[in-house]
């Protein structure tokens, strides 16, 4: 029940104070002013409440009423989320546009889920069954790609006393009645959940399956396991947003949640225009049929930016609880941290490093710790993978957001501005990046693909690290001073950099590489290195190896051979053997 709990006494941007507040609780959702702007209590001092308002407060005056809702900031969870585009506090942007036009007006409210739409309900339990918390009691086909499994809310259990028949139903209809100790409970398709509270699960599992993204530098060298957490730090123009777009488009997660948190409006517009037109490579269906977008641009109220990451991750956990593999992209957590800093400053809290609040590490930890592969309350296995972009000023990785983020993630994809300036994308620096999931996913490649991926990956990384050491000598005395064996290392490293690591998001073939194609490409480059090394040992001059036509073929195979024609790489292998075999015949003692 909404009732007045106080009056505005002090205003500083998105932060206000209300006095005379007696009946309110911490993190309670409130409505401010006659326009009923959405806010949240973030501090209580006697009868004074500090409130962050998720809408523009210009024109708000002291004395304006503050209304309490008696509940924390919560989301509506149910059919209709998939394919939706919401703002930071789960207001559907399409509905807001219909009410107020292209620019969102203050105090404009709309239900996150359509109350009038009907869904094809199918019961999964019957009268007399015992319902457990988190159990699936029905389903609807939310999109052609996603079956929405209706879950008993945590804390709800008992004997089923009534269940609706299959048919078209709205989300507010009472479909299930449960006789719980004390009283009967009626369930609908919709449930509510506080955004700042992680959803429960039965137990956490160790991540063992890689999230295949189709991006070679990630899948091969710095893999992310399903249920893992990764960060993409990089300066302006390094390619963070494009890299996250690629992950959202091509990763083999069942559900994608993309959070545009404080980014430029043109980048969010690009997402909103591109994603509805994209086709899921696995099913041939529109990608939006398994995607949720949270759009919170840099010109939107800063407090809503702070809430947007919780909105997105709560939706992601909801689909994880259905047994799906969910991937969440947050672009960018730096803008979220800046929102924390601004609100903390307006609250006159003691600042820590670079003005950020002292609780920044705790907030980052709470966010990334919600990732994981789990056994759900219903006994299914689901996962939530988090990829957070970080935008350090000037590309300085020593700044607080990057450093604290590294404490809570196990996969670090460091974007390099020099690589980006050289038009090498993705600009992931293979010397600064790391993944602690290498040993975890090794078994998946061996058991599910029958491929010795780890040995190839290790040898390729060794070549790249040797190249970095040799380049220091080259800068001093030139490449001609090196022996041919080491000049071969430089040539193979060039093949790895230009023919394997570099990948065009705009090339129809190269934008995505299947796991099989990635392995085969890397295998050919390493095989070329082994064969050429034997010829070098026979004193064949390096220039003759550099002149081999097959080197051009190795550089171009990424865009010439599609994922469904990997067998054509066998012909390239035969060409490697033929051309190097001819040199071997000439120089063998």
C-alpha cells in the first residue's frame, strides 16, 4: 500500500533527503513528488531518509511529498521479458515511447510485463503433487527459441490443491493453488524479486564447459567457462563495445542479457538497431528471441545507471534458475562505478581512491559473485556468465575499478590501444591478458571434441612470447642479425597474429569461427612451423620459406573457408606438405 511517509527537505541532483520519516526501511522503494518519481532509500538517520531518485529531479521543491511502498526495488519476472528493451529500473521503453514520445517524461510509469497479452499455458504438475521451492509447475512458449518455465517462488511449498487447464492465460490469472502450512497460496505466471538480493540455488558447481564465443583469441588463448566472470578493460577506441557485441551475437549461451550502462547513446542505438535484425547462427531465428536489452545511456539519470546492473543480473538469474546457460554483458562497469562515486559524493561520504567510495570493492564483489554454474532449486543445471567492460581513463589499468575488478574475476581480456590503432581487432593483448579457466576447460576439448587443444594453445603462446623477447633484440640490431631459426619464430608469430588472432567483425565469414575451425586453423599454423623448422635445420635459408605461396593461403584461410567447409582445410594441409616437402628434398643432407 502506497502512503505518504515524509516530505522533501534537501535536494542535491539525484539525491534528496526527506524528513518526518518514521515508517520506512532501508532500500525501500519510494515515490517522490506529485509526479511519483521512482526512488530508493539508501540511508536512514533518525527521522531523515536519504533517497536516490531514478529520474530527473530538476524542478523538485522542498516540501514535496514522499510516498513509501513498503517493499524494496523489485522486478516483475515472468513471460514477456525475452526480446524486451527496458531502462535501468525495468520500465519498457516501447511503452514509455508510446506515452511520452522519443524522450522519457518524468513520472511516466508502465508495467514491465503486458497485463493484457495471453500466453499458451501448459501445466507441469497435477492436484495432489507436492510442490517444492523453485520447482517447475508449468510452462509457456515465450519465443520460438525459449520455453519459459514457471517456477515456484523460493519459500513457497506445499500440496497442489488446484491447477488450471492448458490454454491461453494472462500473467495475472491465478493458475495454481498450493496448501502451505498456515494458509493457501495462489500462484500466477508472474513473480517479484528484489534486485539487490541474489536468487537462491541448491549448490554451486565448478565451471568445466567453455563459453564458445566464435572469437579465436578468446576461445583459444583466454577461454571463459560457462558460469565464469571476465573483464574487458580498455581505453577509448580500443574496441570494448564491439567485442561485447560480438560476444552477445555469437556466444553459445541460451539467453543473452545486454546492459548498456552509461554508454553513449549512439552505441546503444547501434545495439537497438542491429540486434533485431541479427540471425542466431545456431537456429536461424532472430537473435532477439533469446535476448534482453537494458538501455541506460549516459544522458539518463545517474542513479538509474547504478540500478541497471542489478536489474540485468536479476533477470539473468531468473533464466538461469530455469536451467538455461545465460551470458550477461555489462557495458560498462566503470560508468556504474562513476554513478556510485557521484551519489557517494552527494551524500558527503568519506572518499577513498580517486574519489570512489570505500565500498566500491564490496559492490564489485557482490556483482561478479552472482556468476556461476549451479544446480537450481528444481534440480536443473544452469549457468550465469558475466562479462564486464571497464573503461579506465586514459587506458590506465592501475586505476581502482580495474584493480578491484581483477580481484573478483578469473578471466582478463586486456585491450591494447596500440593494437587498435594498428587496426588489429579484437585488440586483446596476448601478453597482458590471462585466463584461469584453461585447466578447467581442457577436459571439454578432449572429451567432447576429441582434440588435443591444450598442447596447441601452449605452443602457440610460447611462440608469441618468444617473439616479444626477440623484438627487443630486433629493435637494437635488426632482424638480419638473428639466426634463421629465430627469424622463423618471427614469421610464424606473424602468421598467428595476422592470420589467427586478428578477426574482422565486419567480414561475413570471419566474424564467427566454430570451435572445429579454430582448432584446425591453429593446427595448420603449428604444423607449418614444425615442418619449416626441420628445413631450417637442413640449412635452408629463411627467405625461401617466406616466399612459399602457402603462407598467403594461411593468412587468408580465416575469411576464405566458411565454418561449414572446414574439410577444405585438408587441401591446405596437403599444400603445406607439398611445398615444404620440395624444400626438404632439396636441402636434406
